[in-house]
DNA sequence: CCCTCCATTACGGAAATCTGTAAGGACATA
DNA sequence: TATGTCCTTACAGATTTCCGTAATGGAGGG
């Protein structure tokens, strides 16, 4: 089994929970903790210099801003940076993210080894994931496995998310178009925005904008 | 120090984290866990019947829905029900909720003994809270201490909540008016509904209906 | 090269939203 | 009783939403 593990997670209680699971559930005791990305990176580099390498990184994706200015603010940057100093490091991401396309991206772009959704039953999932990754497997979360064949995945791209974000802030389509134009983001015509939102209505079976935002909020996508 | 503690929190990892903090940070070892409100309630009743009472309940507020139908779905109901069988039980709420008025409500209506905000530094807060509550203190989170004087509490009645509910389901004001009339709920004119919603705009500083629902969803009121 | 598909864009009209003004009634208070 | 406040209701006008149709243009397949 893995010997030396780093847990990067800004919420202390969750951090402690992961440590406890690794301890009690898997029998890993050489566990180091980091609450900030930069901290995690420094710990990795030090271990590298000392020749006492980590075997596994378990990291969150989002880290709250800190009083001290951090260079890295997301787990993605952390993983990229750590890979430059230790390319073969095994990585498990433990995060709230539930958008299939985004999780997929982690596997494809960052070649992470496992993903565990923060959720009610993450203990079992986490244990299975660590074991699987140790055996060299790629451990995809159940959420993603279910949706692999049934392509009912509502694939929201960044533009859709941007629109939803703006709508939930109470901006009108006219205002959104203006914002997009000022930021040089395309497409940015009112009619395209209109069409896109209509498509989201279809996707989520929403009756109107308000309904759409309510649904998306409930799904935790926003 | 407290001897027997129940931790009610649906997210396993967070649950484990709390247990570890109580263990390592405070030295409490007789800790029981529950992932669902009903489960917590049953454990309390059993302890009560056995005469081996709990000294402290640490509970979350929101619990995700379960495949099994749960009677209680929120920590608030749990606390109310547990108080009926053990009125003097000490209660600490550990939750994401950050709205001062809602937290205040917990202290006033439910007479909870302590509140800890889920956050980056909850370990220290949790330890201090448990210690404070043990000494008979009422432990208010730092967040609330700041806002004690500025009492900008928004008071929503059932009618407001009903409107928000309907809006978030995508019904138009015309439809809502029709529904209210068919259910003999007054007031039910379109104009009053309109006015009420406008008042909610003011209360929540919302720009339009969509914005309003987004805000209210974020606040966890819906 | 042509054809199809799809995204972007424009436009128009019916419906809904948002924001005023205003009138009538309930209720408390001086 | 008179007065002020608040809630309910009505109405009207400007704006926005929602949902069609339609023109344009790029990507990809035959």
C-alpha cells in the first residue's frame, strides 16, 4: 500500500476526516496535511529534495482565498506544478464538482488516477479509490460510470455556465450581451444568447429563466 | 468533559473529521455517528430507554435526501424532536449557514448552545465551542458577534415563502394568482402578488425574479 | 465542389415582467 | 372622530422575455 501521502484540502474538518479514513480504513499512517495549494507544493518539493518522495496526493479542487497571497489557487494548478517535479505521482481528486465533462477533463488533461465526489458516502468511495489507484487502476466515480453509456449527459460548456451565472445575478439578456461584447467574448449577440438559453430550457425542462436558475441551483451546478 | 456524544452529519468525511477532532483535540472517545436525522433520533431514544443518555448532540442542519423516506429532513426538526425526549440536552449546530438571522433563530427558537460555521478553520472553532458549551456558555460564532447590533433581519412569512416556491417552479404571476384562488388562499390578486414580490426585491436587493430566486436558493431558504 | 448540418445573428409579435400611481378598507392611535 | 399607516386591489406604460421565422456562414462528408 501507499506509504507516504499528502492531503491537500482547505476545510480542516474534511481534512481531518480524510486522514482518519486513511488511518482507520486503509492503514496509512504517514500522512501529511496542507490547507493551501502553495503549502502542498512546498511540502512536495521539500520531500523531493530530501529524497523522501510522496506516493500519493489527495487534493481538493477549490481552495478558499487566503489572507496571504497564494500563487496557486486551485487544485488544477497544484497538480500541474507537482507533476513537473514528480511526473509519476499518483493523484486522487476529492471534490464537490459533479459536472461529468469537468471530471472527465481532469482524467484526460491532467491524467489524474482517481476521483471521489464529496458526498454522503465518500468514505467507501475514497477507500475503494485509494485501493484501486494503488493497483494501477483509473478509478472513475460512480456518477461518471452511470452516465457513460446513457448519453443523457447535459453537456454544459463554459459559455452556458457563464450565461447561467449572469442570469442568476439578475442581468437581462441585453446586459449580458453588452458584458460579453465589452469582454470580447463571442458569441455575444442578443439572439444567440436568447437561443442558448432556450436550449437550456429544453435541456433542463425549464419553463422560464427563473425556473431554469432554480433547477440549476438545486443541482448544485451554480 | 462531555462523555457521550452523538454526531449527526450526512457527509461521511466531515463526520469522520468531527470524530477525529473530538478524539484527538478534546479527548472524547464515546462518540456515536448518524448520517440521517431519523437515525440520530432513534439512537437518542434508545439511549434514553437504556438510561445511558447522550451529553451532547453535534448536528448539521441540512441533510441530503435519502433513498429511504425520512421523517425528518433537517437538523431543526431533529433538534425539536430530541428536545421532547431529553429537554436539557446540549446542542451544537455545525453547518454551512452563514446568515446571521437564521443562526440567531437557532439560538432563540431552538435554544441551541453553540454554533460552528463550516469553514477553513473550524477545528479550532469546534474545540472552543465544545469547551464553552461544557462550561455552560452560549457559544456564538465570530460571524454573529460582529453583527449583533446591526439587526437587519429579513422576516419572511408563509405567503412570501409560497410565492418564492411557486416562482422557483417557473409559474407566472398569473398562474400563481389562479392557483391561490383555486386553493382559496388570500390575498390572491395579481397586483398583490406583484407588490409582494417587489417588496422581496427590496428586501434581498434583487434586480428581478430570476435574481431573487437565485439569492434565496443560495441562502438556503428554498 | 456541392450539400447538409449547425451555430450565429437579425427581427417581430404575443406574453410576462417591472414600476409607477391611485383608490378603498382594516386597524391602531391620539 | 380624525389621522396615519399598511395591505389589498386595479390599471397603465415601458421594458423584457419567450418563441417563432429566416438569412448567413463555416465545418465536414460524399
